[in-house]
C-alpha cells in the first residue's frame, strides 16, 4: 500500500513537472549558452529553454550596423586557425579576412611628436616580443609583469641594446605594458598570472583573422547550422526568451526553480549557467539558493574580471599612408606627457597604446582603453572622446590630422549583465586555487548528482578570455547534461 501510494505521488510530481518545466534551462544566450542549446538540439534534446537577460542574442558578441556593413563592439577577431573550434567550423565556408598583423608595420610615434630613432625602437620591440613569447617555467610563480621587466632590463645591459637610451627603453616598456593590458583587460601586468599567460591556449596561425564587414555574430549562423547546411538547421532561436534576467536559481529540491526580474518563473531538471564571471562576482550570493559551495564561491572571489572598452573613430577619408601594409599608430608616451596629463581630464589618454586600422573599413581607426580610469571614460560624451583623441593624434603624428566625424564606443563595465569584458586570473588566483577548471565544476544536488553546470570563457582552462573558449565550454556543458540524464 505504501509503495503504491509513493509511486502514485511520484507519478503526479513527474507529470506536473513535465507539464510546466523543462529538462534543461540555459541561463544566457551568448556564445556558450547558444552553443550548449545547439548541441542539445543536435542530440535530440528539445525540452530546453534559454533565458537571456538582454534584449538581444549574443552576449559579449555584439555586432552593430555601420554604413553598409557591421562592426563589433565586443569580440572582433578569430585568434588563430589551427585547433580553434570557431575557425575550424567556419573557415572552409566563409571568406575570412586577415589583417596580416604579423607582417604589418607599426608606426611608432612619440606622444609629443618629437623625432624618434626607429632603428632603436625596432630593436626594443623585437626584444619585448621575444619576452612575450614566453615558454612557461613552473619554477616561476610570479606575475607576467615582473617576469617581463626582469628579462627586459637584464637584456638591456648587454649588446646590442647597451647603447640605447634608458629613457627610450622606458617608453617602449610602457607601450608593451599597455598592449598587454589591452589584451587581458587588466589594470596592470602585475595582475596577470605568468602561468595563465604562458599556458593560454594560443592557436597556430594568424591571431588577427577578421570577419571583414560581416561581424562576429555571423558565427551564430554556423552554430545553428543555418550555414553552410540549411537543411540541417537547428531552431535555436525558438528556444530563447529575451528580456529575461534570472534573479534567483533555487536548486534546493527535486525541481530547480528559476525566477526572473519580471516575476516569471521556470522549472528545470538541470541548469546550465553561462552568465559572465562579472555577474557571478557581483551577484552569486543572491543568484543561488542555497548559496554555492565554498569551493565554488572561493574560485569566484579570487578570480578577477577584466575591463576593456573600445572606440571606433570614423574619419571622412583615411589620412594615413596607404602605400604599405599599415597596422597602427603605436604611441610611446614621454615621461613629461604622462606627468602633465596625470590628474587632468585627459589622463585617460595615457592608457591608450595605439590607433589600429580596421579590416574592410578604410575610414576607421580602432582604439582600446583599459585602466583605472574606465569609470571616468564611461561618463565621457562623444565630443570629449573625439576631441581628446584628435588632440593626441595631432600632437603625436601631425597637426594636419583631420578631426574624426564620429566616435562609436562600448560600455561593458557599466552594463548590469556583463560588468566588464572577460576573465582574468592573477597570482592571487593561483595561490587560492581559483582556476577556470574549478569555476567549471558542476554543483551537485542532495542526491549527489550534478544539477547546475557552468559554461563561459571563464570556465575554459586553455582558452579563458577567448570566444572559442566560450563555444567549447558550451559544448562541454551540454555533454555533461547528457551524461547526467538518467
């Protein structure tokens, strides 16, 4: 009798759950969430739902219209070709561009416009880039910044660098410091773990493969198989609800309950959480009920989340020499200019390292901005950005630089559903064991079986910070769900 009653109650619960819940709810429709949904659909799991807080699909892939094409306010390049899941998926079916950065020429400029010794600068750049191509030594546990400075200044005591003025060497070091921070979204290269830097899954081939004027969002057409095999297309979009900010995930029970800011509620057997590390750092205590295990919260606490903002400056016509493979104006800041700008409204310019050409858009220069002054930058209006950048270019290059006619900028750090650019792992992270693999660990329910899975670039041990890392972790989380289903 008791067995029959128990089975009847269990059947009722299962029927109710089947009627009102989902096998899997995915939080976030960025690259990782979209990839997870596509893989589950591909494996025949249709009982899924994707809840996206923004009013658009894409996450940190944010492609926007620009004249007759599209530009990227978020992810922009495919970094590497061999062993890059995005390139391997798309490359044979899409006419990628390649900015050929490895063979392009930087034009180094002193910030005050004075003459520079290009031969000596080239020597220092060659030295710096050799150090940046570091092979990890496990006996060294410091930061990348301390590693770079140690090897850089030791080399300068030897030939052929001994005759180079130390003031010029300092300027070049400042440039590579800014360049590195641009790449990692860090405030300082002393915040970058040498282990993470050296073990990052750099893929072979060009690191600057571009989508030309199509934009990074093209990748979603391939993830859903709308390209190149439309007959195999997966209807991922029909599973996505936008404007659905998840405010709480209650996993204390047989069914997981997800509540959204609009007071809607959804039930699930499993959850794949793909929100950014920035969101986790700011809201994990209220997002999950009960709170996540200490091992997980420690990894969230001691990992970092980098800030990086982007500007596209539009000119009425290119003013730079187009007779050679021009890459960028690389700014070498003088000590005097740094001192004079510090504490002024133009201090943010010190954290600009270069003005870079944009493939397929000959009238655009791209600028990355990092540093402690990002909150100030996000308060700047368009005119200030244009005026300040024009001031710097006119001073460093030539007074005849035309004024930009437009500036398009990002604001990732201020957006509630992102809170920054991408993950960053510091020497402190390494000390406390805050690694991507720990951030990727599922959370088990009371029955000891996994209930909540985590994906996103911050959970990729080899490709944290990269778009291909986001895709791979989405596929990995989908596989974990499939393994957990009984």
